[in-house]
C-alpha cells in the first residue's frame, strides 16, 4: 500500500512537472497568435466573456468539456454548478488573462476558441480537469493544448476527484456505488412475519432492482453527445466490467425477490386459512351465543307464561270458590226429616218343628235261595225307604 502511495505521489510530481513544462512552453511561444483580455463574466464551467481589444467576446476554453448548465432543453448536469463556481474562483471577474489559439478560431456557435491562461500562466483547462470538473476533448483540429488536459484528467481520475468521485451520488461512480449498496441490502433482505411486512420488503427490493436496471440500460446505451463528461469516468473495458458486475448483482437480487414472493404467497395462504378459521369460530360463537340467548329468553317467557297461568288458575279457583259459596248461600234451607223411632226388635219366633228322624231301615234277612219264609222276590224301594215295588 505504501509502495502504491509512493508510486502515485511520484506519478503526480511527474505529471505536474510535465504539465508545467508544457504550459511554460505553450506560453513561451511568441510566434503563435496571442491576445490579452479581462474577464467580464463566467458563463459556465468552460465558457466566459472577456473584453479583448476593447470588445466583449465569448470565449470557449479549448480542450475541456464541463457539465452542462445552460442548455434550456437539458437539466443541469452533475457537478455543473460546481464547475462554474470553480472557474469563477480561478478567474474572478476583472482578472487579466492571456489567450492563445490553435488551428480553428471559432466554433459553430461563433464563440472564440482559445486556451486561457491566468495571470500566473496557469492553464485554466488543465486546472479544471485536475479538479475533476471536466474531461479532455478535441475540437476538430485544435489538439495542441490537449495533452496537458488529458494528463490532468488522469490525475483527477487516479485521485477520485469530481466526476470520478464515488461519494458524489450524481456521478456515474456514485450512482454505481449507490445502486450497488441498494442491491446488496436488497439481496440480503428476509421475509417478514406476515404477508404485509413481506410485501413491504418485496416493494423495496423491487424498487432497488428497477433503479439498478435503469442504470444498467443507461450504461448499455453508452456515451452520447449529451453525456460525454459523465462517461469519462470509465473507458470501454471499465464500463463493460461495471455492466457485468451490475448484471450479476441484479440477478442475485432477483433471486431474493422470487424467494420473497413465494414466501409471501405462502404467508397469504396461511393467513387466509387462519382468517377463515377465525371467522368460522367467531360465527359459531355468535350463533351459540344467539341460541343461548334465545333459549334463555324462551325459558324466561315460559316461566312468565307458567306464572301467569298459575296466577290465572288461582284467580279462577278463587272465583269458583266464591261462586260456589254464593250458590250455597243462596240455596233453600235443607229439609231435615224427623228422627225415626227407635228400633225394637220383634219377639223371637218359636223354634221350628223338627220331625223325629225315622228309624233306620233294616231289611229282612234274605233267603238267597228263596228258602226263608215270606220271600216274595227282589224289591225296589222308593226314596225314603218307606215303600217298594217288586223289581
């Protein structure tokens, strides 16, 4: 690391020496057309108005392009205001300047093309590039003053100044850093405990991906005539590496987004089932409560009805008793027959006649052979045994 720092320091000293030598050599060229003037106003980071030969001229600084601030059809570009302020500090109004020219003296807008030097022979275009507020450009055939501006730009890039500073959000390195941080955070995002919180996370992750894809499309579109300064932060190979790295991060984050969506769907289904179950339980509870209330009301009504019936029966019975009492009260006197004469039993009857029992019949002895005297054959007696007849 110390070796790299030493190398950078040496490279800085060398570049400064080269730039100074080139500036001195440029300013020392007496055979080249040169003018002097006074700064009247600063238009933007690479344009000023100067009084030259008693006339105001719009001077376009050679071989430097700074962020746009004056185009009414375009927004103010990143660090455009800072570049303008830098030139105001470098060449305050009233400053004496030296103008040196190259092949072409005018641009398509009829502005004077000139290399502008400060009273201390500092090359303004190189100072602007060294501060990171512009990029070296060639204006047609006007390339004589281009090398010191290119060296100054390399110095600014190595030191991450101005348009090369990743800590400045609007610069291309800054946008890549911001988007990279957002994608890193989004890729590490986890699902919430509910579908709603997971949905919020999904929205944030999707937003990070959308922003990254917008920048990706911008990088893939590449340098145009309107973004030359911003694109000077990367050469073609560096830009390709940034696009590839961004694409990889987007892919990783999209995988996270897909997983989050699956989790949200699962949570939504689970919550829906839980909601249905809760609704069913609440509905059953309400139904049970309604049934219990109806039963209680029916029981109360039945008790009230029974009590009313009992009261009515009691009233009816009282009314009947009263009516019966009134009826009995209104009955004629009860006829009471005279008491019967006391019973005198009759005299006992005489004992009934009981005839004497007849003497038992004793049949005469029979002569089994008819051999006893008086036998006249078998006899059949009438009942009572008093009479008989021959059998």
